[in-house]
């Protein structure tokens, strides 16, 4: 079975949000159109405690720098997707009724979780892999925000876990913290064995 994974389409990552991804709102309509094409749709949700170690403000620093956090290099971000906040909610236009399961990540104070499958140190699983395995999923299509961070690491982990993995390019947008980051992320995914396609290609196969 195939599954659509919708990564972090949350208000704080949309235009006007605290960690806005350029044109991030444009993925919503593409994802909504894709949902009926898949027998299973799963969404990930950044769900940080207010004292999360990735927040620059919690260290008295400016966003964009790096620190060591629990033994791992950590980029410092603006405060975003705090548990229970409006910024952590999914985009209002996203078809929430089409989502079968929500996997929350980044819930531990001392480690970030870009991937929908594991934290950044691969120390703890989120439950996504178990959920997909129980439902017989063998192929995933990854969409959402952001191409060069949470989407990329979700797709890389999916490949490592043995899923046939696809990146739906026009259903993603990137941060591009440094110019070229998005292109480099897509190339890294290709080299790892991830298929890179456009959403229109998802409608061509009758095998779902």
C-alpha cells in the first residue's frame, strides 16, 4: 500500500508565521488534491515545549547560529510550533478530514526532530514507522515543509527503513537558509534513492 506523508504544514511555517517558509502556503492546495489519490494519509506536526533547546531565545542568541545540544550540533531557530499555540496548528485550508493519523515530533526539550520517524540523534522513534508497518505500507510520497529540513530527513529515514520513497517536488517548499540548500537537498535525496516527481505524476498510475 502507498501512503502520503504530509510534513509540518503548520501556521508558523506559512507566510506570516514565526519561521515562515517562502511560498509555504502554496503547498496546501497541491496536497489537498493529492489526498484522495492515496488510501492512507499521515501528517507530522512539530510540537515543541516552550523551553525547547532549538529556540534561539532560550539561549539569549539570535536565530541562525549553532550550538551543541545534547551532543549534537543544533541550528538555532525562532520560537515556533509551541505545543497548544496557534502557530502549531495545521494550515486552516489543509483538509484535516483527509488525515488518518497525526504524528507529533520535537516534543523532547533537549533534542530536535526534523524527521517524522526519529529525533535528530535517532535515539527515539516517533511511532510513524510502526504505524505504517501495521497498515502494510511499502511506498511513501513525502510532501510539506520544509524541503531542506524536515521533508528531507523524513524522506532519508524512509529510505533507510526500506520504504520505496518519493518526493513530490511541487508539494514542498524549502527554507534555503543558505542559497542553494534546497537544490542540494533534492540532489542528496536523489542520490539516496528517493524518486523525485511532480504531483501530476501521482495521478498517472492506477496502482495505489
